[in-house]
């Protein structure tokens, strides 16, 4: 049975087309991976099918009474809301039903016999729905999911604005699971999640009986939970049966076949044109030339999609620093309360260290304390000499109301326009991206703009907070290559073992020193 039908969908932003005549059908129980390079329109597609965005053309039709749950990578949680209130908001539709039920009860006082029968039937239906959706057990359900996701240990009455990126993702995920939707739409759910909860989500999705559509650039995760791939590429959406590895195999074969057909056709076109040019003026061969011209005119010309620009990351390196990058003595990090035991740590030149551990235990706080962006609760940090630091934050702290060009120019005012455009192009951004406002770009494209700033600055120590979030497969591979080639030191927070394997010289498990164990 079809849950969702999308027919002849076309959409664009300004003069930039995203989809052209796309059709899509979702069936009950399908577990779909929606893939494509950064900026191909995956999140836009999700926003269109959930009604957040109106398409330029096309029809979107959901089956009747289908409840959709959407985990959006850009969801904003309102200040003042607690974890408990966000989780409980999963049941808003039930509270609306209860209000409807109370309204019917009020009307029953003045109803005649026919109306009474109708009202009793409506009440019975609402009562059944409330029971089916655990309305009378809301508090215990909220507690149960809070415990499963490790949110109960943070405190369900904590303001959502005080949470880390991973903790916020867990709250939204918890809300989604409580909603028990008929279909799940997940936009990069593993961003900011630690290894333990990625495993938990993997198990949950494998046991999930209903349909889901999942956007993810985490290939091992994708392979473990999906059985269909939809590939978004050059304004089209193509279906492939199997996991990501199977898709790559079939896609490479299709691409090779298309290129071979294109080359054969180009040779045929050249031969026909040559024949027409040589014979159209001669009376004896004019008819043959006209016949060849007709064949040329009727030919369906094969077009090869233009190759996506592949990013090239090459970090500029500053002079060699002193032997020690930093040393800490009895450092206790945190904001209002301690997040760590007293830490005596040191990092030497040329080390490439990865920080791992659950969300909210202080990995980002440690990076910021070392940089001096936040004051430690006690203890001290001593930075080495001649350090040129490059810092990549986990997420943008504010919406950037500038174009990509201006964003880079502000950082490097001495660059010519050609140098700015060239720097952005090397990061895999096209002319249209370069002239766009940063805030309208996809998460992956924004990450490439931020990486552009980082690679063009001379550094000898990089502090990277989840640099792989939002990046597509090509960009991740290139970033890993560039970081391996980088001769400076690296201190990086990362939850993807596949990414730091072969890159890290040491892995520090932060759960060993945190005070926030759950």
C-alpha cells in the first residue's frame, strides 16, 4: 500500500533548480536511505513532503490518517522549554482529542436522541484512540524514554537551551519515538550522537516495522538499517534496491554504460555531419545528405551530467611550535558545575588526538577551555610558544547574513576577488553557491565555507569539533586525506571511528575523567 505519492515535483531557489519533474512512491515497511552530494536538495525534499515548503510544481499526496514524525537537523528548541515539556509535546494531539471529548460531553446536555447516538459513537472512537496511544500513561512513558536515551541523568527539568548538540538531538529523537508515527523522516540523526546511542538507534530502526526515510552521510550506519536507496543527483531522484555498497556498484556500471553510449553517439553525429557537409552541394548525393540530416535532426542526443566539483582541502602550515602544544594542571572544566575531575594533561607537537565519549560530558567544553574561550572552574592551562591555532566549531552560533564571498573576504581582506572565488571553488562550491547567502546553503555547504576559512589560515594546531557533521562522502574522504597529510598537531572531537581510524595517533576516552557518567 502506498503511504506517499509525489508526482512531477519541480522546485528551485531563484535561478537555481533543485528538482525537475521528480516522482516518488513510498510503500508500507520500506526502509529508505535518501542520499546525494551536499546541496542536492535532500533536506528541501523533506521540507516539501512535510508541507513546510510549497513546491513550484507537482502533487504531494499522503494516505489518509498517516501520522508523520520528522527529525529535522535544523529544528530550533524554544528557550524556557524543559526536556520533559518537549518530550510531553509528543502527545499534543492527544490533549487536543481530550479537549474535543470534553466539548462533546458539554454538547450532550442539550442533545436529542439522534445527536446523542452520534456523540456517543464519537466519544467511543476518541476514547479508543486515547487508550491506544497511552494517553493515561504519558508521565511514565516520558520517564521511560528519558531513561533509555540517558536524558533522565541530565535532569528532565533542565532547560533545553543549556544542552549540547548531541543532547538536543536525543531530546528530539525521544519526542519522535513517543509520537509513535506511521512513518519516520530522519535528517542526519547521527550528527552529534555518540557511538553508544548510534548503536541504540541502529537497533531501534532495524526492529522498526513501519516505513522510514533516512538522510545520512554515515555509510556504515546507513548500510546497517536500510534496504532501498534513492539517489538525488542533477535534479533527479533514482531508485536502487539494496544498501549503499550495492548502489555504488550499480551506479558505477550505469555511468560507464551511459558514457560508452555517449561516445558512440558522438562518433555517429560527427560522421553524419561530415557526410552532410561533403555531399549536400552535389546533385548526385544531395538526397542522401538530406536523409542523413533528417536522422541528425530526429536524434535524441545523450547528455552527460556535468561532473560535481570535488573538494580539495590543503591546509596551510605555520612555523614549527614549541615541543608542548598545551599542558594542564588540575584543570576542572565546566560552567555552573564541574564536568571533570582535576585533569593533568599534555599534548606534544605532531600528535593527532581524538576525544571520544558520550554527549554532554565536556568534550567541547575542554576544547574551549584550552582555547581560553571559557574560564575553567579551577586549575590552569599553559599553552606552548609560537602556536597558530585553527578552530572549527561544532555548529554556527548565529545565522550569517552575508554571501559566501563576503564571508571569506571578511576573514582574508587582502585576497583579490579571484583568490576568494578560487578558494571557495577548491572546497567544492559552484559559482551559484559562492554568490549565495551563507544562510540559504545546506548544512554541508555551510561546513565547506567554514573549512575554506580554516584551510586558508596558516596553522600548526587544529582544534576540530565534529568536523564531519553534514559533509558528504567525497568531502569526508578528502578531509581525512588532508588531515593525514597535515604536518601540524590535531585535537579533534569525533564520533566516527571510520573517519579517525588511521588518522589518530591517540584516542582519549573522556568518560574516564568526566563527573557526568550515565
